[in-house]
C-alpha cells in the first residue's frame, strides 16, 4: 500500500495526473457542415450572398435584412444512411434512420424609406453525431497492445486488489489520484491479459499468444452540436447591409463502444476478450459573426467572418472488461466491472475562425445562381494549456498544430428557378475535413421545391452525400486504422409563416 499512499502525497503537492482531452476531441468537434432549412440545403448551402432565409443567418448575419416581412420558420429532417467500414480489407455494412429537429427561428423587420433594421433568432445544427455501425476483420495486433502501452512503468503492486479492497475501490483510487492510464493498466492486469514480467517491478508481458485474431467493433453514437444566434442587421438604402451574430453553442455527445476479440492460439492463456466503454460529453460555448452584403444591380457580394469558438466541455466515462482465460480446471471467465463513472474536470477547447466569400447573380424575378467559398485554419484549434505551463496539453496543442490543415477550403454552389408560385432548386457542396494526414471530407448533390401560398411557404429538399473519415481502433497501443464511409440521404421539410 506504500505506493498508493505516496501518490496521495503527490496530489497534495498540487500535481494532477488526470486528463480527458485527446486529439480525437478536436477532430470530432471540428467536423461540421452548414445544415438548416430545406431551402438552404436544396441549394447546397450556398447562401452567403443571398440572405432572406433564416438558416442563411448562420452563414452571413447580414442576411436577415433581406427579409421583406417578419417571419417564423421551423425545419424537420429525415436521415437515412448506409455506413461502409473498411478494416484490414474487410468490408462491413450498417444502416440506420433518424428523424430530427433541424432548425427553428424568427425574424422581426423594422423599416422606413431609406433603411431597414432586423432582429432575429435562429437555432441551426452544425453537426449531427447520430450514427451506429459495426465491423469485423482479421488483425495480427491484439488488445493486449493497448493495455501494455498504459501499463509500462507502473509498479504492479498498484494493480493488485488487497484483502481490504474491492475492484471498485482500486479502480476509483487510481482514477482519482493517478489518472486514466493507470485505470487501463488495472483492467488489463485484473483481466489476466497482461502480467508482471518476472522480477521486473514495472515491466509487463502479454498472456495472449496469437498470429491472426478475429476482432469485432460495435459503435453507437448520438448527439448534436447546435448554434443559437441572436442576430442584428441594418440595411442602408437597400444596397449595403451589415450584420452581427452573437452565438451560443450547445453540444451533446455520447458513444458506446464494444470491442470483441478471439482466435488465439491453443497455447494462449487468453481465449477471448470483451471490452466495453461509454463516453458522455456536454459542452457549451460562445462565438460571434460579422457579415456584409452589397447589391450591385443583379450582382450580390457577401463577406462574413466567424470568430474562434470557445467551448467548455465536461466529460464522463465508464468501462467494463470480460475475459475467458485458460486454467488447469478449464476455461474461467473473469468479469472486471468497476461499476464506476469517471468524472473529469471541465476543459476549454478553442475551435478556429472561418471566413466566407460569396457571390450571386439574380435573374430578375425568375431565378438566381450562388457561390460560397469558405476558408478554415483548423490547425488554430487549441486546448487551454495555461499559457504553456501544462506540459500534456502543450504537447497535444503541438500535435494539433502539425497534424491539422493550415488552410482548409470548402465550396458550395446553388441555383433557384421560379415558375409562378413554385421554386425549383439544385446545388452541390464539398467540405474538406480538418486532418491533413488522412482522407476526410463530405460532398454531395442537392435539390428541392418550394410552394408559396402567400402567408405560408412550404419547402421540401433532399441531399445525397458521402462523408469519408479515417479513424483508429484506439488512440494508444492498438492503433490500427479503419475507415467510415457514410452514404447519406436527407429529406428536409420547412414551414415559414409570415407574421
């Protein structure tokens, strides 16, 4: 018990060993696209130079003063997706469907003969985390690599459960006083996946012997990232418009992950492993946007800037491991369930600024064509590292600076054609992901139709897109890559009522 007591002494000295921040957090919360109303999605999201749509406020805050009348709008989304995973050349397919709430807002318009002032609120979704998939394949690296990585350098006496202790006691103690890494080593040791290496006090070897293992991974995710915008804009002589958004962000993310492994050689002590984890995160944040619109005859020019988004995120997780181990009397099953939820200190993550340059041409009352070009410097993402004094976060920020794109470009193109009270729309979009070392993007085509009933507009839209992401089994030890290729079909319905 001496070592555990010694660690308490270190905590009293003010040294913290618990971190929940990872490179994957940056990837997850940086991945986004402009989602919202049916009209905006039908035109590929190319609305930076147009305005006159509640979701367009999320792109360019000057757009609210394009409205002629006060208006209320709400949007719903039905998503059907097929997910194809490639793991060591083994392909797996999964499907799921979801109906969700996509957008809600209103705009109030106040005008005289020379100017127009607008106040608006709009809630827009920036990211949809909801998906579930499973995949399997052969691998010559096992989960023992994960536990060996974390166990290196830890005295094995810390991983024992003494007579006056329980699994929960030790697991919780290690987390409270020494962090996530020691907890992983404890699970691997108590699950008989790893063992101390002879007389070496802090070295470990694997109890698993294998050539080619069967591995299966099931992941279930849910959650959203919403942006709530308070908008103010003013039009001068219906030629030049300025706008401001004060944005309040809310995000929720939950992931259940189950890893299964078997196919060990006959002389292996370990016969099968099931490792289950749950991660739950809640966050809130702030940002602001500035935007401008200029009308030059039939041309529309739009410029907008989004400040860095400062997020405060709290996380919790739980873990469970089950192993089948060969012993003299046959196969024994070990269930290591700490029955503990780990709560981590809130952390701050700064997401980078964005700039959008937009151009549109309006064909009188018949139609229009629009283009948005967006630039994001993803490598400006940063955890709050206390001005470099926190060595772990300072190292993580260095990794972010070198791995993420310095300049990432996205493009959106859309058009609309009007016949009497019907509006026909089409578009294309391409979003480049944040990681410069892997393939990660989202692209697709869109279309839709709008019905104008005077006081009521009903818009229907559809987008067909693909979203490709490279990922890893785990961030440490067992880091084999796998890909997630999503084929998405989204149907949107928006109701806009003039006030």
